[in-house]
């Protein structure tokens, strides 16, 4: 690997304002079994305690149930106005319910609201049965999806989050799932801001207290069982930034809201998020051998953000590591380099750079000439 050091200009960050302390103050004390604070734009964890400890997700499970339902709607396998049969199993579901009527089909749109706002276990089962045929088959689909999303420490056995010894996850995996849901399904994410929903003549409030306490909070989900304690994943958007807090295992409904609010306030107060590069912007041009072109542009397919302590943007440095020699063919999206960011000598993270265009193999003359060049390189 060849290495090139570059100092990122402040202009790349598009930031303004007076400098503050070089490092943020320590995070507040959070009374919970595990917790994690993430910047959604950059994907960076800002503070955490036991983020990889195995936990019981309780109704936070419904985020995966919702993600799969949203995917089915997007792919045309389910429609919002589609009526679904309410099975006896769904009707007899334990725990929180939206009080479905087994004699009356329920529309998918109503089931989504019942699952998200009312945390209805009956709604989850109806959706699971419609998508996969049975809740057991749906659980297998949940696990396949978790694997695809990189949730390596997660296993589901049901669509609701009812306790089971083999039903578990981590705060980090839940953050990964929730940030993916927010990014992929903004049109459905708005449902998580609903403060109440009425179905079958029964109105139930959203259990996320922060929807009333903080106007910037617009989701996402609560969870509670005797063994899991009180849990909350909350997301807040301020000044174009979005933070996500995962707090699990508190001792009360009030505590999960207050501890989540502490984390969100901390993240907004002491960190800032900067756009380093636009989507498809060439970060570097890498020499390419045996290709129809002599170089390939490297960058990011999506806007690239980094989160740093407030006032520290000028001190961020980057090292570009790339494969030498780089040989054709290269396809768009293929990893061709690595961008390593650091702040005051401490690592911020490693981020893959990908080819912004495909380059095919050169003709025999071009390949032969580059072979000679490589012999003397």
C-alpha cells in the first residue's frame, strides 16, 4: 500500500463560528444497562457504554418488523390499502395491542400505525403472516435481513419482541438498523412522530415521551418487558443534523426519556458534523495499469460526513492509502483506496474510497506496455 498524507482544508468543511474547547466534556452519567449515541449523517458513535453487550430488545424488535414491511411495500409485495386477514393467533396476542377485530380485515396502513404508535403485537403478527406466511418464517426473514445489514450480534425468534432466551441484540446493532430505516424510508419514518392513534374506537398515545418534551425529537420507538427494563431509541434533528440515542435497561418510563434527552443534548452541544466530500466528487486520481484509461477517480458514492468536537475541524488530517499497483478492470463502486482520518494524532476512523467510474482492460498493446512499466517500477 502506498500512502499519501493530505491536510484537509477548513473550506472543505463549510463550517463557521468561533472555536471552542479542543475536546468535548465527558458524556453525562446515564443510568442504563447499555447506551449509545450516534450521528446519523456520519454514522459515527459519539459516546457509548456496553454497546456490544447482549440485550433483550423487547418492542424495539418492531423496528425490524417495520423495516421488512416498508421493504415489502417499496417492492410491490404489499400495498398500503391492502386488507389483511386477522388470524386467531394475532387476535390472541399477548402484551400491547391495537385491538384488532378478528371478524374484520385490517388495512396495511392501519397496521403500520398500530404497530408503530400503539406498539401492537397483534399488528406485528398480521403483517408477519401476510409477508412470510407465518411468524416463524418471518423470524427467519428478520435474521436474513439482520445479517445483510451487518447486525452480527442479533437473533430474532418473533416479530413482536416478546421475551425468549434466543431473542437478543445489542445497542450497536439497533442503532445500525434504525439509521438504515431512517435513511431508506423517510416517507414512512414520519409515522414515528405521531403522538396518538385511534383504532376500533380506542385511542392510544405514543409511549415516546420525548415527542411531547422536545419539539426536535421525531421518533422512534420504546420497549419494555420485566426482564428488559424500559428502553428507548430516540432521534432528534436540529440545524440539519440528526442524532440517534439508544438507551436500554432503565428502571422507569420517565428515566428512559430523561436519559435519552441527556445524550441528545450532549451530542448537539459538544460535536459538529461536517460534509467533507460531495457524492461522486473525486477525492483522488489513482494511477491505473493495463486499463483503457491511465487513472481512475476515487471518491464516495454518497455525500461523506465526519463528526468532530466543536471547533476541531481545522485540526483534522487525512491519510490516503491506495493499492499499488492498481490493475484494470475496475468497476464503479469497487474499493480502490482507504481514507484514514485523525484528530490531534488520535484516529477518527477508516473509510473506503471507491471507483467513481468503471474502467475496462486495455488492448494487447496497452497491456504489454504497462507490463514493461511495472517491471521497472
